[in-house]
């Protein structure tokens, strides 16, 4: 009973939102590229670079605002490299994405050693704290109050971006053009749309959101950078947007599920029973991710094709 209370106490909702925010920010960015028919595996590297730059700039300037903006710029810089390699050099999406991830990992380790004489981590003595939410009386609202009270401003920005992303993709000319490029590129070209330009826009959006996700990851709790601290969150975000088919709201819900699994993993490690190995607790979010991908694959396999759906409707 005591272990169950440890697992399900009031701070669990807070932890779920904390764990989910970097995932859903990166997944939202990936949702834009997915709508343009681009598999952005480089989400992981963009998150990692954003996390490092946010700590480095925050420590140097003592400004949380500059730290967050620098993280966004870092994500944009890597997204430009990814766009240049895939759109103009015609590199394979998977190879280019994995290359970006490896480059980000190598650069952060190199800079850790050169700038801070430490290959493992860097925690500044003084660091500016992000503005946190103070809900006041609203903190007593069931579920939402405990989940949002004390979260960073980036969490609020991420929540606002969910409906904005849906509006951009499904209610604007920009979204129509992006989806046209992703669903029928030849028809989009015939309609006078530049596919590379639309794809570039979506890649840049994903880079900026991944940089913001990196800032949240590094600055939300300990204000420090740890080697490889992205910890596969970019790949989990990729799984979330794949599971949701690139829909922003569905992507958020899928990210919330994966974030809950990650929070559950952390809570399981607090249990006093030795019957639950730590290795099992650590693998929970990745097991959930694999199961979600299997479900998505089965759903796509048995989903009728557009032509089949039209014939079925006529019948």
C-alpha cells in the first residue's frame, strides 16, 4: 500500500507533464514535417543541441530569455543543415537524420571538454531560473491544478501551440499547401506550389520547436547539461507523431501517454520492493513506444487505400 501511494501521489501528474513537454514539443515539430512527407529523424540531435546551448548561453549571460532564444536558434541551425542535405543535396532522409544526431552528440561532448573541462556534464554555479506558473486559487482545480502549478513558462507555450498547430495545418492556406505537398507533390507543383520551399518551412519549424524542447529539458529542473541527456526523447517523439498520423492533437495525446510511461518508470524506481528490478523500470517507456509503433503499423496495414475507400463508399 505504501508503495502504491508512492507511485500515485499528487506529484505524479506534475512529473508526467514535466516528462511529456519536451516530447510533445519535438513531436509537434515533427508533425509539420510529417504532413510534408518528411521523416525527420534528426529530432533527437536538435533537442540535444538546444539543451546544451540553453545552459551555455544562460550561464554566460545570466538571462533565461536569451538562453531559451539561443536554444531555438541552435535547433534552427541544425534544421537548416538537415534541410540542405535532404532537399538540395538529395541525401537520404534516414541517413541525414542519423548523421545530424551523431554530429550533435559529438559537438556537445567536444564543447563540454573544451569549454568546461568535463566530458560528462556541466552545471553552472549560478543560473537564471525560468519563470514558473503560479495559478493561485486555480491550483486547487482537480487534475489540472496539481499538474500545472509550478511548471515553467515553456509548458504553457507548448499547450498553446497545440491548437495553433492544428489551426495552421487544417485551417490556413499554408497548411493546405503543406498537406498538398505531402499527399500529392506532382499535383502541388502543377498548382504552382514550390515543394522544397514548403518542406523547408516545416523543417525550420521542427528545428525551432526541438530547440525549445531542449531548453525545457535542461532548464526545467536542475539547470544543467548532461552528456546525451536527450535520452531518446526525439525517437519517442517520432513514434508519437507516427502513431497519431501527424495530427497535432493526436500527437499531443500520444506524447502524453509516452510521458506518463516515462514518469511511471521514474516512480517505479522509488518502490521499496526488490522484486521490481531497476532495469525493468527503465525500459517501460521504450516498451510502450514499441507497442504503439506496432499498433500504428497494424492500423495502417488494414486501413483502406483512398481508391478502395471511394469504391466502398460508392457501393
